[in-house]
């Protein structure tokens, strides 16, 4: 079973999420999470974990002499842990990174900063810095939860049919196709006929076309790095040709 340890001042932020939905049901069966609070390693009577910056600057930084012993203690709770710091300067999380992390044989340790961040010396003890996006959060806890969920759902045993996970958005660089459920018709909106046809080859072709079309329209940046099969390339050419026809019909070019 994969173990995660989180060095955080606010374990309740993550624990609240862990008690819900499929993640909550998988905890204790597929993975488990431990917490280490840096405040337990503070050296003064006030249990201070932050201080002013050398050289000036607004806000406070988490102290190295508190973070380092907390990190060292967390490592003793795990087997061969990969230490991950949530950082605005880290690699931006994507599905490829999540897949790589899910295949890591050891445990994982997340280091969550707060306030204006962490004393930079702690990064000498970090294996990987990750960012969940180009925006700013008050702390690393939500980012750690995002990384954990994205990794945990790829672990063996998380879902009954692991094939379903392999078909999700970003797994092959494309967005998922539109999906529908009952009722077949509601307020004049119907499920596409092809999905009701029972013709598996037509359905799979439609899905491939829709994945490529949706990616082209919504995330064209993904197409260049998508892992396309030869049949996908044929579909891509056809979709691009159809889009060019529409362009000419609309703009007369």
C-alpha cells in the first residue's frame, strides 16, 4: 500500500477532502496518509514556525530550523520516500508527471509551505518541486491534495476497471469525447444517434473524431504533443479538412 506523508501546519485541510467520495473509500485499502506538523518541532515557548526575511521583504517565511527536523521525522515514517515540495517555481503538474509518480516504487512525502513561503535552504532536501498552476494559493495543502488525488487514482486497485482510467482526458494528450447518459431525450436535446446504434466500429470512430475535434477547438496546444495512432492521424486530417471547408464557407476565403 502506498503511503503519503504531508508536512503541514493545517492537516485538517487535507483530511477533510480525504473523508469524501471514492478517495475516502480507497484510503486504508489502496493508500494511506500521515501528517507531520512543523509546529511540533518549534524551539520557543510560542511554538513559532515563521520569521521575518533577511534582506527585507513583506510577509513571513517558514523557518528552516523547524522545517528540517519535521522533514527528517516524516522520512522515518516512510519507505524510500520521494520528497515533493509544492512551489510556484516547480514543474507544472500534468498527467505525464502523475503517471510517473504513480509508478514510483517508494512512498511520497509532500512539503507544504505557508505564509510567504519557506526558507530556501529546505529545498536542498527536496527531490522534486511541483506547481499545480500559474496562480498563487495561501499554502501548499490544496496543491498536495491535487497531486495526491491525481496519483492515487492511477494506483492498482483504485478503480475496478483500470481501463477506464487509461481513456481519460490527457492520458494520450487528447481531451475526452462528449459523454451522455439517460434519458435519451430531454427538452429537445437528444443523445447522438451513433451512440445508440450499437455499431461498435462506428461508435469508436465517432469517439476518436470527437476527441480530436474537441482538443483542436478547446486545447489546440495539446495536439502537437499528443500520442496519436495512425488511425488518429487519418481522423485529424479529415477533421482539419472539414474545419477548412467551414472556414471558407463562413469567411469566403
